[in-house]
C-alpha cells in the first residue's frame, strides 16, 4: 500500500509556511483511504483538508468512491482532471536523463 506520511508531511509544511490558508482541496490517487487516515492522524484537519480522486484513477475504485470522491461531484474543484502533474511529467520526459542501467 501507499504510505501517507509523505503527503501528510507535505500538508504540514504548507500549513506551517502559509498559516493563513483556510482550506486545501487536493487530488490523490487513493484519496478514499488517505482522507480517513489523515482524519485519524489529524482530526483537527477534518474541515480544512479535502482529498478527491483524479478522473483517470477513479475508474479503478468502488462505486462508493465514485459517489464520495469524484471531482465533478465536489464543489471547489471545478473541471479539474486531477492528473495535471502526470501530464507535465509526460511533456518533459525527454528532458530527464534515465537513471536506469542496462
């Protein structure tokens, strides 16, 4: 399974650096699992942090995830796809030297 500690630490760093942030809407491939883990770890963030699943990753989830974590069903996400970083990496992939050794 995915480790959520990195994502939680990133949120902590953002809130430490910019304490006036009132809420964070984020996309995460496993938001259905992450959001409950986050609220167990930091219950005070329940009203502050919302995690939803990007459109392409949503297809691999159960029906309940489609209802509860769909970007199109959640106010504040607009027409976001949720895969924007992956699109950027694909565009600049040719600029990155491979670390693989044959």
